[in-house]
């Protein structure tokens, strides 16, 4: 039954990805669509029939296919927007096996009339993270190893497959603590950077090495400790509290309107990215490693101009 549900989830996700690929003024050939969805052309043609049965119009020009919008000004249709309840249902629709109901039909109709649905579809695909969480949860329960297919490492800017033994999720279920089999080290993997979770039948081999790894500040973890002292504007302080609430214990204020961060961080990229995104709002008072890293990033940025 679990295998059947997983197959259905993949089918649903693939159909919504196809809708996204067919949006826009430039069509796409069937073989390109098949490659993008990791399937075959015959399946793509079957999906075309499914979309047409749902009310979509598939146009073919010069062996390229696209979805034709039915109305000239979709913005004028207020009923083309999505309610919070419908967005929540869309997440559940992709993350879990769905059943036919009226809410689903309402959403499909709105997809059909919205020409600016691309952004909503992009948000919809975040729901595929729920599938990854489900599979990782199963692996933890069954104590089986897992392959993180096409995992993107931000620190090395590379994509590779990682064989892991998952141990636990963080509080928000956006990271998985796991033992990386190759390095025999506990690491923190971000769920949204996983291309695909592939379950294996191989049982855990290194349980004695399983140790909880606490999530570091600003989205990174590690054994290194870089001392940092920052002065923040009110805007920067407010954004830091909203985006990185774990940083709050390391902040303090002076004279009610002067804001500071002082602490040790495990890696530099996360905080550096935050600082560079708020030019003129944050001053680095202490932290030579951070200053050098920021200079390096600014030098890289100059090469694009």
C-alpha cells in the first residue's frame, strides 16, 4: 500500500510539473518534456490527454507544445486567486495521496484560467518536500540507509549523491541529521537541497557513530567557531529575529535604539549572505574571518559588471 501511495504521489507531482513546463509563450518538444520529467514520450502524450480532460487546451506548433490561456485578462477574475485553505490543500495533495473532492475540482478550474499561475506552481512544488520527509521518516523507523540523489552542497557549490543513515529531523523538519557513510561524520542536510530521496534495503551499519548534531546559527552547522560582533540597524535586527530566531540569545540593545549581535558562528556563508542582502544596515565590529569572506564575495560580484 505504501508503495502504491508513493507511485501516486510521483504521478501527481509530475503532472503539476508538466503544467509548469507548458506555461509561457514558447512551446517545448515532447522529448524535452520527457527528459525534464524523467519519463518517456508516450507517458507525456498520456498526460496531454489527462490535461485536456481537465479542460486545458494544448496547442502544438512546429512540433512544440504549450498550454493556451483561455482569457485575455485573467487578472480581472478575482475568483482566480487561491484561498489559504486551497493552498494548504495543494500541499497535502502533493505530499499525500489525494482523493477526489469538490475542493480539488475548484483548484483545477482556477489553474485552467490563471495565466500568472507560474509563481503559485513554484510554491506548490515546495510541497514535494513533504514526500522527502515521509521517505526519510520511514528510513529512520526501519533503520535503513538512504541515498540523497543530486544533493546540492552550498559550501562546495557541487551536486552529488550522498549515502546516509538518517537519525532525526530538526524542529521545523527542514533539516535532517544524518551520518554520512563515506566520511563517517554526522552532518546536517537541508531537505530542499535534496534532488530525490531513494530508499534502500541496507540496514544501518554505524549506529555507534550516531550522535545528535545541533543546528548552527544562520542555517549552518559545524565544529568551527568564528567569533563575530555586529552592529545592526533596527531593520536588520528585525529581519534577523524573523528569519533567524535562534540568533536572539546572542543579541542585545543599547539606549533602546542600538542593536548588536555578538557570538560564535560555525560557518560564514549564511551570515555573510544576510549581511550582503542588507547593504549599509550592518557593520562588522569584530570578526576578521567574516570581513575577509565578505571582501572575497564582493570581489566575485564585481567580476559580473
